[in-house]
C-alpha cells in the first residue's frame, strides 16, 4: 500500500516536470492557462467572444446541413476555437507583461506574432512567397537560356550536362517554399510535416548536386552510385519524422550537418576552381553561412512581425537571385567549353 502511494506520487511529480519541460515559458504561466481553459468553456477571452466556440452539449450537432453534423467539422471547429482562444489569451498576457516592463516570451514553442487576416506569421509567409517567386524566375530564365539562347545538340538536347539536375533542384526548391508559406500561415500537424519534409528533401538533394557538380561527375552510373546512399538516408529520415517520431532536436542536427557539408564542399571548390563566375558562389557561400547564424541566434519578433526566422527567410531572397545567376553562368561557361572541344 505504501509503495503504491509512493509510486503514484512519484509519477505525478514526474509528469508535472515533464509537462513543464514540454511547455514554453509563456504557456507554462498559470494566468495564461486559466484564460485558455475559461475561453474554451465560455467562448470568451477578455472582451472578445467566438461564436464557433459554442459546442452542442450532447456532441450531436444541431439542424444544420449534413456537413455541419460531421464529426470532422466538429473537430475542426473545436481546433479553430482552441487556436483563437490561445491567440487572444496570448495577446492579453503579452500586453500585461509589457505594461510591467517584461519582454516577450514563447507560447507553445513560438514567439507571440501579430496575426494578419488569420495568417499566423505574415512576415515569414511573405518572404517564403518571395523566395518561391525568385526560384521560379531563376529556373524559368535558366530554361529559356538553355533551350532558346544557347546552341543545342543535333538531338535537340542542351550541351550543358547538369541541366536535368538543376531542373529537379528548381522543382524541389519551389515545392519547399510553397509548403513553408502554407506552414507559416497555419501551423497544424499536417502543414508542419509537409514543410519539414520538403525542406529536408531539398537540403539532401542540393548536397548531392554540390558533390556531382564540384567533382564533375558526368557518367550516369557514377552519379547513381554517389546519389544512392544520400537518397536512402534522406528518404529514411523523412519516413522517420513522419511515421515514427517527430524529433526536432535530431532533425535540426541532420539539417545542420547536411547544410554545413554542402557549404564546405562549395567553399573548397570555389577556392580551387578557375570558374569565371566564382565570386557569385563566394557571396552565396559566405551569405548562406551568415544567414544560418540567424537560425541559431533566435530573437523575438520586432513590432510583432520580424523575428530571426523571418529575417532568415528574407536573406535567402537575394542569395537565391545570385545563385540562379551563377547556375546560368555555369551553363554558358560549360557550353562554350564543349563547343570549343567539338570544333
Ligand atoms: Zn520557415
């Protein structure tokens, strides 16, 4: 009997500690917790009330159309209510904190951002969209250069041997920025997984491209042999994140390792190559390295909008522009070498 009580007490203390460790400083605050609990019960936080927080008491919906009675709709309504309650309680708490001179704290792992038209992190969404546009522009101008401006082989294929690698790169980059914009608009389980998975896929693929391009791997069989272990690892990692555990710490380590590896590969290559456009690569490598620091040095949003992550997304916009410009120069340079050889 004694042991039983002891183990229950120990379990309670342990789960309380785990709960505290799991929470951010903001949502561990009992006043914030009380506000959210109250709001989910009454549908009101501070002076604001949410009509969609009124749930039928017996769990069966009212006389609305059929889709209003679906459990999925109820679930969505409940989730939307929780999201609105958390946001309004957070804003109220932050106002109180500011009044007594305290700085912002994180809630559920995120800084308190000001929403615009229901978009959670407007600055990150805008910068993600601009990155997407930059990649589209870069890829499109690369495509036009290859197939309309530069001479083609007799079989209508481009001389540039890395063309298909960059096409796939462009697609993966646009896909990744699309999901980044969606995720920063609404942070739910699905959008988070899509954003992280696409980012890992892009990162892993760009590591493969950096190896193939810097070591001048032209033979198809050799390319497959180099790419296979990386593809296997990245695929396993994505499956692990989505279907086993979503381990932020481990994912961060994997992403930093892949990122640093490709920056090093490009840095060494740019140091020894005689490529006419190597200065562009220099700027991208140094800029990319500095931008990475923003992810490590995490500061709260300025004016409720621009935090370290948003600024990081902003810095990659000009770097992307320069990056595609380097790829176009590389296509021109390689084509001219191949044409000289052919003559
Ligand atoms: Zn992001």
